[in-house]
C-alpha cells in the first residue's frame, strides 16, 4: 500500500507507514551530514528522524547544504 506526501513542493509517492529515516535512505541522503528537514512546518532534530512515521499528506522540506564560496 502506498500514500502521498508533499516533498519540497511536489507530490511524492511512498510506502505507507514509512519512517522518515527510511525515506532519507530511499532518497540517497543517508550519507549526507548537512541536511535540514522540516515536517509540516516544524524543523526536526536529526535524532528524531528514526522515530517519525510519515502520514498521508505530510509536508516535508529537505534542504541540502552546499559548500563553496570565493
């Protein structure tokens, strides 16, 4: 069974009952250290990712930091 969440402004189909930590892995972001995630407008602590189970219609914003400069 699947469901939809809003991921960075677009509908994204995921497995029902998926945890946030598993979504991060599915997106290939597990090894990234510099990411920030907001769930339904609330910025999350990295330590909470494993305990959060996503629900139909959740809104996620995932931001990846990019280094650089002049």
